[in-house]
C-alpha cells in the first residue's frame, strides 16, 4: 500500500511539473527545468561531494565563458560557480574541524605550491591594479583548492584516478569529434580550423595544449594489462582521436610538446642514466655557444610562414623574420622582460600583463598583429608571464613546483609497487612534460579546461606518493 502511494505521488508530481513547464514555456519562461538540476547539485554538494567533483570534471570540456561587461568579470558556466562553492565549503570545514593530512602538507609538491600561492598573494597586495590581481589570485585559488587539496583525498581510491581521466577524456573526445567534423565540412582549412574549436575553447593553441596534456595517459592505458581488452581498445581509440585533434589544431607548440614528451618516454622507459642526459644537454649548449651566429643567421633566412601544408607549417616554427605569430610572441616576451627589469622582485601584479605591457613595446618589435593599446592577451608563457607579473620569485616558485611534480612522477614510475601504478605515473608525467613544454610558448592556467586536469593530475601523483605507494611498502 505504501509503495503504491509513493508511486502515485511520483506520477502526480511528475505530471504537475510537466504541465507547469508547458504553461511557463508558452509564456516564454524556460528556467523551471533547471530547478531539478540545481536541487540535484545541492544534494550532491552536501552528501556526495566526490561525485560532484567528478561531474564537474565531465562538464569542464563543455563549459563556455559568460562575460558580464558592466561588472567587468568573466566566468565559465556551469563549472566555476560550483567550484567556488566547493572551495568555500572546504575552508569552512577546515576552520571547523581544523585538520588536514600532514603527509600531504609536507610533500614537496604541496610545499612549493603553497609558496607559489603565498607569493601570488603578496604580489596581489603590491599590484599595479589590485582588483585585477585579486580576481586572478582568487581564480587560481578555487582551482587549486578543489582539484588539488580536495581531490587528493578523492584519489586515495585508485579507481577515482581512472574515473577522473576517463570522464574528462570522454567529454573532450566529444568536443574533438564535433570540431573535427565541422573542420571537415570546411575542407580542413587552417584559418577556418581556428574557429572550429569555439565555443568550447577560445583558440586552437588552447585546444592543442589540453589534448596534449591528457593524451599520454590514454596511450599508456592502452597497454595496461590489468584492464579489459575493451577498455584498452577504447583508450587507444581516444589517443588516436586526440592525435588527430592535435594535428588539425595546427598548433605548432602542441606538436613540439609531443616530440619532447616522446623524448621523455625514451629516457624513462629505457632508463637512460642522468649523466648521459646531462652530457647531451651540455653538448647541445656547447654547439649553440660555438655556432650561435651561424644558427641565428640560418633562422633569419627561414622565410616560411604559417601554412595549411603540414610540412611548411612545421618549418615555420623557426621563422623569426616574417612569421607574424612568432614575431608577436617575441614582442610579448621582450615587453615582459622590460617589465621585469623595472620591477624585478614584486612585478606588476598577477593577471595585469595585458593591461600594462603596451608602453613596454618598442617600434622595432611591432608586427602586423601588434596593437598599440596592448589589449590582445597575455605574455604567451607560463614562465615569462609570472616573471613580469610576480617578479623573479614568482617565476622561480612556479619552476620549482614544476620540477617537484616531474621528480615525483619519475620516482613513482621507477619505484611504484605495481605495474598499473607505474603506467599511471608514466602517463601523468608525460602529460606534464607536454604542458610544461607548451608553457614555454603559451599559458592557459587561467582557464578551467587547462586548470582542472593540470591540478587534478598533480593531485594524483601526490596521492599515489603519499597514500598508496608508502602504504604498500609498509605492508
């Protein structure tokens, strides 16, 4: 009897909801269907935070920017409002309970991450435009809090690492299929291709960077013998799809980052000795020092500009004479260097580069895409950008964080207690190599699509190092 009454209430409530929807839609009101979704998110927020975070991971590749010009802010919908709420809940719990795993806090990655955040806060106070820097700092904080400090607990269960990567990867695969199909309809033209990734990505370099960041995970999972044949084939298909996406993104930085990651794969898998790697680097530096004049002259003779032909597009990477994209990058870097020289310790403030770099441009660096107002973007580097915005300590703290992440990944690959963990560590480490290489030429950590996998993958490495590998060793 009770069960029948429940069914009656369920069916009755559903009919009332549908009827009310129809009435409101006829009158041009469409917000009611969002209420059950909002209610579901609220319930997950309080009773199933882990599933809410994984839901956000899945939704991130589909997010789009909402710009409120009057209030002067931009936010990614639907992800960032929920991420902000999760961050606030985390800090309230931290104040109330007053405890956080000290093993995570003592980990080198966490230490350098906290140092970097604290210095960002200091330079926010000394910023040329404090409001801009505060927005930048808060944005970085909510991504780091949710996808590093909270997610590291989520990854105490290894299955959640797989869920995180597969959810993000499968959603991103849908975006790649959509963008590639639209690109196909336009004959795979390079210039048209730049717009095919919108509205999900702001440009093709951003798209290529995120694909390159997570692609290595799927190729190593294709060789994970502890997974089913079906899952291994699916991982291989996603990897090949991402490779196609990277190819047709025409992002030269993404192509270059995969080459560097391939070199890292050879070094790790074949366990090349550090002394040989160091000797090779010294040899390369020596050759450059001896023949730098000839090398620069040869680069200056390269007149090949960006092209729809793949071979010509690759050749344009070293064109520092006529390729507008390359020359504008150099203009931005030189401007950032001049900004650093004027304020070497505290910089001009996080996120302020695009608002203050214009006076630091020189006429001899102008290109056909240079703007005299300096309003077309950032410093195009995860290293030079912080140098100009947060001074030398800002850049060095980020480099120290990057080195700590890579060192953790390499250590886990060499010493993890089982093959699957070594494969996960390998995939994540190669992914970081691609992004950190890409970071020489672009910076995207102010976006959700790069920040979510970047900080999440970092949390995975720390979780494996802190919670799992040491526990297995003690056993």
